[in-house]
C-alpha cells in the first residue's frame, strides 16, 4: 500500500492505494505533503469496481453507521462524521469524480464551504470565478485568461466564512493541470458566462444570483440538513461577493470589464 498525504483546501487528507496506475494518477493530480498533522479524512482507494462512465447519476443511501454514494463507475462509503472512507473505482476518471464527490460532501458536512463547477483565475488582488451552464465557456475563459495563473479549470474550492470568502488552489482539474502560486486568496467576483457578439458585464441581483449558482454546486444530498447548509452558505456568498452576467467573445478583451 502507498500512503499519500496531501492537503485540499484547509484539510489534511490521506490517500491509501495499492494500484500503481491509480497511485501515478494521484501523485500527478495532488501535491504530496509530509504534514505530520492530524488527518482530517483518510481514504482507502481500490480498483476493480463497476463499468466505464455512463452518466453523472449518483445514488445516495444512509444508515446509522455509513453514507454510500454509488455511480456506475464508483462507490464511496464514508462514516457519518466524515473521517474514514473507502472508494472503489473503475478507472482514473471514476477516481477523480469520486474524490470530488467525497470532498464536496465532506466540506458541506463540516459547514466549511462548497465545490463550484467553474474555472477560477488569480489576479494580484484576488480571484475571479467563471461559471455557467455546460458549454458556456468555463475552460475557454480560463485559457483566454493566460498568463494569469489558475486556481481551477473545473471545480473551484470556496471557503465561506464570516471572516472572508476565499478561493483555494484546486487539484480537481480537467485540462489545464498545474498548481497556483498561492494556496488561497480572497474571492472578488463570480461571472456567469454567456458567449456573445458583444462584451458586457452586468451585475446580477442577489435572488437571481442564488438561483443561478444553485445548480453549479457539486453536491449529492444525503439529508435535508445538508441541503439547508448549502442554501445558507450560498445566501452568504451572494451577499458578500459580486455576481455578474458576463457576455464575452472568444478573446481576452472581457478582462477589460473585470480589471
């Protein structure tokens, strides 16, 4: 067995895996840290489950001793306190999605923050998120933002706290791999993307912003209390971070509207 200690957000995670192919994937995707601190979540990973990816549908079931998330290509079993988990996967893609599922559920359970389907770009004073419906241009906006560093190109880790709202360097990447030069930074704005012939940036009212972000959260509800936590955190987010409709062309001129 190979033990990989890493840090995601502010959480010390231990990944335990025997399969060499999966270990190579994990060491490529996650920064290895010899932190020696208390482990917040330990995850045993095994290969040989299910079938190749079919769709994003996840079945969730809960007992007094465990919560189970099951998709065609992965199965997660975690204790109710989110300290120990087992992840059985079909391949590397299933592993990435399973770890996103597990970490998202972990931070919601801890009332710490959310994982948002988006790209996130780092500027000197803070971070800007780009999100939208599938195909809206999240990866395109990320690529067009070069040479600005990225905190994420698929799933942004957001800490939602009364002391401030922070975006964190995310290991959950799809195309634009790498790591940001800072671990976290203040979140300045969220832009809802719309490809257009014109370039405009218009502020969105808070109720509309809440509705627009609700289906962008990576979240698999296991009970009503978890859903309440999501809504409470999103309300706080839209109260404290400006949300915009960003109409952009496939060039970097939209940054003139942001900077």
